[in-house]
């Protein structure tokens, strides 16, 4: 089974999902403040838990316009995100 945001998205609204989303959002804020951009790997290194749920958190933040996917070259761990517009 491969990652599909649409399949994982409902898990974001469970207690575990909301906790993960808050942790990811906090880490994203720190990374944007210190560097202005970050890779998926930088978030996943500090937030523990289900990696697909972590990816869904990032996709959700992109969907809401809080962050923007600047480069999706290479494996998903190497994708670069910046602050949303």
C-alpha cells in the first residue's frame, strides 16, 4: 500500500492526528523562522509517529496555504517547503 493523502486525511481529525498536526505545525514554524525553508526529513526527524500521518500533516498545511511545496524533486524526504502566500 502506498501513501495517498485522501485516504489518510480523515486520520488528521482524530485525537492522535490533531496531536501530530500540532507537533508538525510547531516544528514547521521553528524551521521557517530559523531557515526560511525546510525539507520533509527535517520535520520527520523531530516529530515521532506514523510517517504517513506526518506526510498528511504537511499536505494539510499545504492545502490550507500555510506552507508551499517549493520543490518536489527526488524522494519525498528531500522535498523543500517554504512559507505559504
